[in-house]
């Protein structure tokens, strides 16, 4: 297992390098001119030339890429000309908050979807199954913003039960100090994720229930609770683990709509604004970060398989 | 003057914020009266919108001392710069009007009570005195103090001028080559309360007062340094670096760098020295600014609220949700996005007054007169006049903008009214919607109009220079993506144009791309490929507040994006700056521009910031009046019980 992890980490480094290379090349192929975008249309040719010189934009692209990698290795993701701040500091202030929002919704979605999926499989074609399936389809087919706006309309505007915006604290801990403000944004994310996870969990559990080892366990006289807990749940989780691994990058940038609706400035919104305003280094920094997290998320999922299913050996 | 933009800080332009009409009104076509509305539009009544609060609010109840005012920043438009000598890159209402001006007062204050006029009661400077055939301006300063105890003196203005005269002048948002500070021959501070400027020409005093002196801000000598480790300089501790050009440039570089560090603003020994009514108590990474009264403020009145909190928002939806769910207790003064205009009555019912103030701006989009393909057609005045007739502005305002905009037909804003500009200059006739008038103009200039087809030139001598026989009218109009109202307007324009055989190929790009694509160019340059660019907003007058055209329509002017060049317009622009009767000259200039249509005029949104539907003010907030130029006077505000 250790050897496998080391091997996968090596692969991850190569993939990440590929991600940086492709991203860097694509961003430099975009129409526009960084100096012009930063200095504005009133900038004189001398100012444009000076900016280009100072930032090495007149050097060959491979040299620029090498300089970018050098900075990256020193933990320097670049500088946002729109926000007048380093990309590192932008992400340092936003990522912990995103992790609270995305992380909580992921945890709640799992906590709800796993038992619901198992219960649906065990009581297949029953009232619970049909009801849960209906709710899942309804939530899954609804755009995230629609769920968010409906929740706000009913719980904030009509009945004034919960605030319409996420906690405005600039720290993750500060956000947790205002749990009421977290309810609606976390619920909006959770409902969609739950719908997806519960469907996969149900399907996986139904497959597992048909396996010989389940029948054998029951034949051995094992209680139904132990069958479900030891044999069904563990083996059914493999599919969900894959989903969780793929969902980890979304914790960073997948909350864009929720950020917009609930007044929650996060990395997703940052990325959108950077795209609209040609803030190249922010785009580059976040893309690289998401690439790295995606690779790591897959690695975590692969390790999770081996833990859940001892038959899997790398 | 500044090109209007969306969302506070234009990434690529010298801009102020203005969402022009994000209204999500009917998706149906506008009036659709393709030929019959000419007469009606020609005699159109003046706009009913743009009626701001001309007097401070006086709610019933006992006046309270203290209380926190919560104010909405524009969506994703938090301040990102604090030094009042701002470059085009950081030239935004979020930085200027909503932050810097409340701490570092410009020499003169404009726009109170919804009039684009100077207000000497709120100004550091007394009324300027002109002499030497108006070449010399003498300004006496009122006795103000900085919060560090130093007096505000004419030396602080010399410091400002030294900085402007150094290389940073080209980075000043209001800089126009040949004008301020290039047209200042010399300046001096003969005594601490007197500042003297000598201009190179005998300019019109009103123009100087509104366009040139508006660019002056006293700055404290505590800023006259190149590092924070130096002791804070004062007027009596020896040599100050700004007195040489290189020294001033070095000081500017240092201050510019410090101004880009929002994390240190609230604690910096630089930015805590203020002469305005407020100082910054805190500023979060998300953009929440908390301002508290400056106890040493010399002006009048003194602030009675205990705090002003400027709240950042990620979207227009978030602003609206917060308004509806929490109401005046959480947002005291809020700019309502245009798309929520239909909700104004519901918001008034929960405790708001709607202030329908317009900013002193006008909306337009440029045609590229130097484009090698269609430039010769765009250069013909009759074509621009015909094209202007195809914009159904009043229909758009009804159908797409929920009555939150004003028909526009010239560079002089219709609202707010100004005593500096004659109402006679405001005529909508040249811009009246009429496809028949457009068709007639084209036909009478040698074009064979083919409704629904392609109109072609049949008589090149009448069509104009550079237009060949058989040539059709077809061009690309690129507009800002993501704004429903602009999309509806452009679709309607393309449909109306097709009725007279003009083929418009519509394309969309993000705001930043559109605004930076529209640049002045020569036909041979690669940057001259653009044909028409509509960024959905236009132009706001500031920090030069007189609606003159030296930045917009003079040849070579920084914002003459379409490369318009007309001798009569240029002459009138020049005359306004030196005229003895600026009202008469401005009237002539406004009429000239309306007739000659150097750009395509389109409805100007009301709303002080971002082209909002209006500003919602809590009904228990007193002392609030609209400012014609979007400045803020929270020192006037108070709560009532």
C-alpha cells in the first residue's frame, strides 16, 4: 500500500505539471493583452511597454512558464491586479470559508444519503423507496439557484426564520459562530448533493444485497443489523467513495451560485470575476489549485477503495 | 470625466460603476411602432424619472444621536484603493465617492441637494478669485485641521500639485493631455491660507472651477515620505521630498504601493491622517469598510451617527434578498438593482423611501469611424442620424427598463437639472424613433433602401467618400453579455435596422472585453477591427463636472473611441473652455452634438450608482439628500425614533 501511495503521488506530480502546462498555455492563447487589461485603455505605449518588460511578458512563453513554476514552487501563485492582492492571500482568506461551506454540505449530504439509500434498497419498491426516489428526482432536477431562492423566499422573506445571507465573518471560525446564517446555504448545497448520492447509494446497495456473501451471512444466522452494517454498508460505499473523491474539488469552486445568492465571497466567485476581468494570475492560480485537489481527491478515493474492500490490492 | 462601467472597478478602463439597466422587464419587443412614432417621439415630454431628493429627508420623531448606518457597496465592487490620487485602473465610485472623499476631502465639494453645483459651505476652499484676465486663480482656504493636529494649508495643495506635475500625472484618472495640470504654468503658496494657480490661457472661470479645480485635493504632509520607517514629516522638520520632481515621483510610488494594501489601511499611520468627517476603523478582506466620525473634523456639520458600515455583496440577488428579508434594520441606504424595480413599492412598504436620483451621466455607444470596412459609412453624418432614429428609446424604457431610465440625445445630462446648462440644449428631436425618417435619410443620400433585404449605395457621389456603388450596409455590433435589458435592446435595434435594409451582426462579450476593445485607432492598426461596441453604459462627469467634450469628442481625446473628428464640434469644445458665457456655449455645443450624433445615444439609467433603479433610504434616516454626482454626505445623516 505504501508503495502504491508513493507511486500515485509520483503520478500526481506529473499530472499536476501537465495541468499547469496546459492551463498556462491556454491562458496565454486568450485574446487580449495583460498590460492593456491591467493599465486600461488610457495607458500610453510607454507605460504598456514598461509593464510588459517588468512582468517578463516580452519573453518566450517557455521562459515565462519556467518563471511561473519557480514562483509556484515557492508558494507564490501570483498577483491579482483587480484586487491589488496576492493570489495566495486571496485564497488563504477564502478557502477556509469555502471548506466550511462545502465541507459541511458534503458531510450532511453523506449523513443523509447513505442511510436513505440503504433503507431504499432494503425496502425496495416500498412507500419509503418511492417517496425518497421522488424527492431525489425533484431535487436533482432543480437548479441549485432555484432551491436557494425558494428557501430564501419561504424561510427568510416570508417567515423571517433564518437570515438570507451567509455569515459575513472573514474567518472560518467566525462563520461557525453564526450557525443560523449557515443553514440556508449549506441546506441548498446539501439537498442537491444528497439527491445525487442517495441514488448512487441505493443502486450500489441493491447490487450488494444480491451478492452471495450477503446470502451466506444471513444463512449463517447473522442478525439483519449486522448484515447491513458489516457487509452491505461497507461494500456499498465503494461507489460513494468515488463520488466523494470527485466532489472534493467542487468544495473549492463548486459553490459559485450559492456564493452569489447568499452573499458569500468565495473562490468560485473569485474565479468567475477573474475570468470576466481577465485577471490572469487569479485564473491560473485557482485552476492549478483545483487541478491539484482533483488529483489528490482521486488518490484519496483509490486509497478508500482498499480500506473498504480488502480484496482490492494495489 | 470617466467612462462608465459595471461593478465598481473596471478591470480594463478608467471607469465608474454603472449597471445600465439590468431590468428583467418584458421580454417582448419594444413598442414595435416601426414608422408611426416619429411625431410622438419628436415632441416627447421630458423624462419623468431621475427625480432625486432635492432636500434632506426630515422624518417625524425625535432626532437621535448615534446609530449605525449600513450601506450597500455594488456587487463585487468593494474598495481596492485608498490614495485620493487615483489612476484610471482604480477610478471607481467604490474607491472615490464611497471611501476616499469621506476621509480626504477634495478642495471643493459638488452636487449637494441634487444639483451638479459647487457647495462652498462643504468645501475647504472659499470661492476662487480670478484675476489677470482669468489666467490667475487665487484660492483662500478655510481653517481646517488634519486629525494629527496639523493645519490644512496651501502647502498641502502644493504637495498635491507637485505629485501631479511629476510623472504620475499621466496616471491621474482625470488627466487630459493639454489640460490640468499641463495647462498650469505655475502654482504657489504665498501664505498658509492662500493658494495661487497661474494658467497658460485665460480660461472661462466656470469651466476652471468645475473642470480643473475639482481635481485638487489637499493631502497631509504626513504622507510626504518614501517609507513607513521614516518619521512622519511635518511642515517644520526640514526638507520634504516632494519638492523635486524625482522626489515627488518617489513619494507617489510609495503611496501608490501602500494604497494597494487593503489589509493595512485601518492601521496605517498614513491613511489614519484625515481631514474629512470620517476615518476608517476597519476593513475586512471581503471588503467591509467601517467608518467612524473623525472627532477633529473642522467642517460642518459634524457627524452624529456613530458608524457607517459599507457592506460588500456578491450579486444583485444578494442585495435584494437582504433588503426583503431583513429590511431597514440591516440595510439603511441601499442601491436597488434595476432588475428589482418592480419591487420598489413592496420595499417602500417595509420602511424605505425610494430616491430616484440620476447620476450626472449620459449613455451611448461608439461606432468606429476609422474601421477600414464600415468607417466610411459611419463617417457620414446622415448615416449616424438615420441610425440614431432606429433606437426606440422610449419603447425600450417601458418594455425593458421598467421605467428606470431617461431618453438621451446628447452629452448634457437631462437629469439632474443644472443651472449651468440651458434647458434649451436638451432636445430629443434628432433622436426620435422613426424608421421612416431613417429610410428617408438613406434614400436622399443615394441609397436604395430594401426593407428586409440589404440596402445598397446607388449613387456614390451622394453616399459619401469611400463608399462604392453597390456597397451594402452590414456591420458587427458587439455588446456586453449577461444583461437581459441590453440584449433585448440590441435585438430590437437589429430588427429595426433590418426594416431599412441595414444588417447588424450581433455578438456578445464580457463587459471587460467590450470596454477595452473600443479604442481609438488608425484604419491600418489591428486594433481597428472593431465596428460598434456597446458596454451597456456611457460616461459620468467626474472629477471634471462640467459636461464639456474635451475628453469625448475632440480629435485625439482619450475617450474619443470612435475617432470622431468634426471641425464645428471641436471649435465649440474649445470655445466652452474660454468663453465668457459658458451657458450659451454649452448650449451650442450640446445642440451640435445632438445633431451630429458622434456616438449612438441610448437610454441613461437613473440611480446614483451602477445605474440602479434608485436608492432606498430607511424612513427613519434624516438628513439624506441626493447628490447629483454620486458623492456621499453621511455627516448630515441622523436617525429618528
